[in-house]
C-alpha cells in the first residue's frame, strides 16, 4: 500500500527534475552566445561555478582578465549567465528595466523572506512603490534624520572608548560586530521610529536582528542562500525539508510580526481613534509631518490626496518595506564603514589627513551640510565605495529577446567581430559592480589602489558608467538605482567623522589578512584563513584602536 503511494510521488518528482534539467541543457546548448563567447569550465553540473565564486569574491574579475569583458559562466544548476563589463551594454540594460528584471528565482527568495516590498517589485508595481517611497529618501528628509546618526555614532564612540581603555595597548576590537548594532539602532530610529537598543550592553537580543543574523551571518549562510535560489529555480524543492527552510519561515514570520506592530503603532500614534476616513485625513497628514522617520514620511506620501486607491500601497506592502529598510540600511552601511576603517588602518598618512580635516571642524555634532563641505572626507567615502561597494554585483534576466550593443567588439573563436550580443528570453546577465569600479581600462593601472586624491581628476572614461552617484556603479542607475543612497552616504560620513576624531586605527592582523566574505550579493570583511579552515567563517574586522592624543575617556 505504501509502495503504491510513494512510487508515483517519487516518479513524478524525478520526471519534474528531468524536465527542468532538459530545459536548462537545451537553453544552454541552443544559446547563440555559446558560439560567440568563451568562459571558464563547469566544475560541477549542479553547482556550476556557484561554489567557487562564493568562496572567492574576486573570481569573476579574475576571469575577466582571462576571457575579456564579455564571457559566459554558469550559476546554480549550470544555468548560463552572461558577464558583461562593457559600459555600452550596461547602459542599455539599466535603461531598459522593462526588458531586464531581477531573476525570478531571486525575486521568489526575496518575497518568501521579506514580502512584496521594494526589493521584490518590478515594472508597474515598482513604479508605484518608488512614487510613494521617494519622499522618504529625499535630501530634506535625510537632513532631518542626520542628528539620529550623530547620536548613535557618539554612543558607539563612547562604547569603543571604554573597551579600548579596559583592554589596554595590545587589545583589539571586532569593529564590524558593533557597527552592525549601531546601524541597526539607526535604521530602527531613523527608519521607523523604533528603538532596538542593540548598542545597549544590558539590552535583550532583538528579534528582528536575530532573524537576520541567523540567515546572513551564520556559518552556513551561503548554503542557505543557495538553497533559497534553488527553490526559486525549481519550485518543487520547496516541498522538501531542506536546511534553512524553517529558518527562512521563522525569520519571515518574525519580520512580518514586528513590521506589522511598528506600522500599527505608527498609525495609532497619528490617529488616536484608529479611524482613517476622509474627515480626519488632513489631521493625519499634519501629525505625520511632525514625524521624522522614513516610515512616517512614507505613510504621509501614501495618504496624499492626489493618489488614487490603485496608486497607494496596501498594508502588506507597507509592512514589507520594513525588512527592506533593514537590509538596505543596516547590513550595507555596516559593511561600508568597516571597509573604510580597514582601508584607513592600512594607510596611516590618509588616516592622518582625514583626522586633521575632521578635528579642524569646530563641532562634535555636525549637520549634513557641514559634513558635505569637507572635501577630503568626501574623497575617502567615494574611494571606499569604489573599492568596496557593499554589493559585489546585481543580476538581471531578459523578459524578451533583445540585442545588446557593445562599446568594443567581441572576437569569437573563428576570428569574427561582433559589435552586439544576441540575448534570448530568459538569459541572465551579471552586472559586475566591483568589476566596473576597478576596471583598469576605466580607472587606470592603479585601479585597485586606495587613493582618495584620484577624485581630484578622475579619468574621462568614468563618465560612461551608468551610475546615479559619484561616477561609479556602486548604487547602480536608472529606475532601479539604490533608493537609499543618500541615507547611506550621510550615515557613513557621520561615522567616519565622529570615530576618526576620537581614535587612531591600526591593523590587528598581518598585511593581507582581511578578505571579502560573500553572502548573496553582499561582501563583508573577514579574517583570512587557510583553505582547510575556511568553513564556518563569519564576517569580522579586528582593529587596534587608540584614543587620539589629548582625547580623554572622561570627555565622552
């Protein structure tokens, strides 16, 4: 009896896998790109090049040096992916979001974890989300929340000062761990008026932070990420009890629970009666205008009289923005700041020059305008984000057939030149953020060097990069540019200003002892270990901190 039930199920699953494998094989073999472009060998037919790329954050750029700016590699299940560092091709992709959208598997993984927020939305849904959310990330709103950045950065400074005093000269701190706590507190307060109290040493572990820590910072985070993508590619895998599945479900429930609580409390504070009819909408907007956090600004924009009901976000969509805020405003800024401190610790003269500039400013609590008037701080931020953009790459999948124009021709194995690449529906394209930001053809022979003064006279070739900020690809461009880039820049500047006034930074590990650790598209710093000890690593950045001369612990 059991055999009669189980055998048809197993046979159906096997047939399903064979069907998907056949479709992938046919798509790979029939791709016109296969006859034009070279690429690395496939080490594993299930994992493709996925595993080796996850273990070496710089591998795709190493392949670029071998195969050129356009080549094919293979992702999970050996699905063909086009790597292109050609600026004309990238500009075309960025300019046509109706054709090139986030891969369905990635969108599915995002939806199951964070709901249908801005990180999931495409096409008309994405336009609707951006229309409502843009006011929350405008220049005036970022100015309004800068004092929250200053308050939390000062709290972090005081904690580090005490820890440095207790540890003495030979001690070191894992600055990345506490930067994550600080940026969590910031996104809580500035993002949605919520106190996580992550920096409070006596506070309880926050539920939302713990959910993301389990997923993004556990020793098995890359495996969990791979499984989520696999389930998005082959949906039947969602029925299997694969590792990390319960963790994703638990994290989603916790995030939606906390997000719903935050949204309901925000509305309750605005509308004491809980009634949102037309009679009190004007009063609600007046109350919202007094709130400084991003969520209140979003709610205000969502209740604007000029919007039709179809243009407004429903409650589930509003709640889903909270985990999106969390990812964009916590993980990325913490990583960017950690990389900045790492670079400064390795370049003492640059660190000294930055300290001279920030200490010459006659305030401990700068405004955003005061920060933006510091030229060397601006150059350090730009150079850090060029070399260590929090996201290594992005992916797009063609929704229709297309032709990708090239700035320079590709020469195939037969010697023929191709000034464009044929793209078939379903082709995934790899947008190499780090690759563009460190391309020697764009930036010169010293592209991999940390040299902030390059921004005094950057190469003309950088004008072709289709990015929204700083002549670089860090925040992408077009309709899908990073909506929170102003928020991230302001917070990074505040942190560097306050911390560099208080401390000197020195490496706690030997030269070359820190390398990027990938988790999905993000890169975080981690201590370099021998190959046999690389399993189970987590992101960290040990540094030796010293209070600057004449800076006393009691001052803080």
